[in-house]
């Protein structure tokens, strides 16, 4: 249920920014919110990305 509340907040902020015509903030909300929602729905992906980047750096 927390994810539904998060979606509702993102939609509300998006509508507000749309009416203010703050398109750059709206675009950053879409990109950042999309990444946040992706990692909430698939937390294992964050671990895989961390392992991959750690291997690139040599940690």
C-alpha cells in the first residue's frame, strides 16, 4: 500500500508542476521517480548494479 501512496504523490506533484509549467522540474520528477519506483519494485536490481560497478572499479 505504500507504493500506491507513492504513486499518488508522484501523480499529484506531476499535475501541480504541469499547471505551473515547470517542465524541467517535471522531467526530473519523471526520471527520478521512475528510477525510485523501479528500485522499490525490484530491490535485487540495485544489488546486481552495485556488484557490477564494484567489479568495474575493482573493489
